[in-house]
């Protein structure tokens, strides 16, 4: 499934509605946000979809600025599930750069990037919506469906405010319900990780839509965090086969790593300066937005020392 302008939840809801099947019938291995052009594998029982369905669906949801497109690639004996995902690859174009900045990237060609392993901003809400999914999860865990429902009104599209609050969450796809629970758990993890960054490194604050991220400004700070704490505890929530909410205690790395490759640079036709194309791969559960913010802060510090200014992402 290739899409633009739809979250994975929106895409699965639209596809299942079009096919008149339960959302739980559609398997997927990870959540892709709606800001970029994303591709991911999904699975649908072969008796519930055919070639005509695919062609008709693609015609219905085609648009230049917002679209979904599904392509048949083969069969599998098992439904695709969240734990099947190994990682995600990214291709990003950085725009509005000065010539000296792209010259620097061309010189290094490859950056071994260590970054603080936060959960990214998209974990806490949809684009152009208030970032409150973690608060919804908090109220759900407390059994306060009314407060969770009030917040859901502000972050969900096409929301029916007339329905009963507990019924709204009961009828929701169980994977989406568990997303809210895990959003709160992610927020708690980020707060703990921020405290480590502030304690063991020189750092800078990045504010993204009222969500705070503290980043080390140099490699020494990152390595210092790693030396003091490699992992932090986190709670994960999922629904078992009997549809009962289950809590699992786990751990997540404080620092992660990727190799950022500079593919090419060219004139920027939009800003009439320069742009650079980069690509990298991240393990499952890691966020490109976080890796890029870390890259920006480290490079800003490096080039500031040489009286240069790095780009804004």
C-alpha cells in the first residue's frame, strides 16, 4: 500500500470500509504517518478481495495531493502482524541550503549517526491536530472514558460526539486502542530519557507542537549517556486472543544508530538555493524525525565551531 495524506489507521479504516470487512482482517506491521509518501506491506484474506476490488479502490482514492494505492505482490500463509517489522528505510530531501553546507555534505558523504532514541512527535497525534494521544491513553488506563472521549473529539477526524464514550472505545479496532495506551507509555519513556540527557550531556531543547525533546549537542554527550544507561524500562500494551488488555514490561535502548548516506546535491527549484538527498535505515520503533533532529543539533555544533551555520530541516 502506497499512500500520501492518510495515516495507517485512516488507510486501513477506508480500505476495510470499502471492502465491507472488519478492520481486524487487514494485517499490517507498522504505522506510517500521513505527512510523507509511504509504502508498507499489508495482508487481506484472499477470499475477501480480488483484482476488480483493487482496481476500483485505486480509482476511488486517487488524487494528486492525497491518495492511496494498493498493489498485489503475492501470498503469505500468515497474516502480517506488528512484530513482523524489522525496520524502515527513508529517503529525504533537505531544501533551502547554502552552497557551503552542501559542500560539507559532499565532503563527508556518509555520517555515522548516534541519536537519542525518543519516540517521535507522530506518536502523540495526527499532523495538524493537537498532540494528545498520550493523554487519551492515560485516561483510558485510569478508566476515565469521559475525559478520554473529550480529548478524542479534538484529535479524531469525522468524530461522532453523540455516541456513548465507553461504546466508542469498545467498538474501536483493538490495535488503535492499544496505540493510545502505548502512546502514554511512550510519553513516560521520553520524560525519563530527557532527564538522562539533561543530567549527562550539554543539550539543547527542541519544541515540537508542545512536546519537548532534549538533545545532546555533541557526540561526547551521546556517548556519556550510553556509558551511564543503556536501556530504560517501558510498559507495552496489547490485546490477547480473548480481547483482554495485557501489560508487558520491557526495555528500550536509550541510544540508537544509523548510517546517513548523502546521495546527491542539486539546485533547489523551490527556494532557489541548494538541496541534498539523503537516505538511511532505522530499526523498527525508531523515528526518522528524531534522528534528523539529532543530526541537525550535532551538525550545528560542529559547523558553529568552524564559524559556519548548518541547515534547518
